[in-house]
């Protein structure tokens, strides 16, 4: 099964936080990521929506209402 990844900027837009917050989440292990061969960071989408209080590294079975379209800020 292939896991969907997104860029840091796209993750910022999806969850409505700053790049600094995403980097803090990466360094603390709250979200999972992978580095590409070119050195870019790609975030596993399902890890953006897991409960930060959970101690396991798996995403919840259902995001029931958590996944929302980002707000149009234009």
C-alpha cells in the first residue's frame, strides 16, 4: 500500500499552521515524513490527523469529520 505524501507548504495550508509549527512537529515525532533523493521533506498525510496524545505511530482508523478543505484566503 502506497502512502500519500505532501510538501511542507501543502501541509501548512491543510492544517492551517505555520512552517515553523510543521518543523516542530517533525522534530518531535508528531508527524511522519520521508526525505526524497533530492533532500526535500515529504509528509505522510495521514499522520497530520492523528491524535497527538496517542503514543503509537499509526493514524486513526477513521478521521470522521477531521479532514476538511482548507479555507480560501484569497
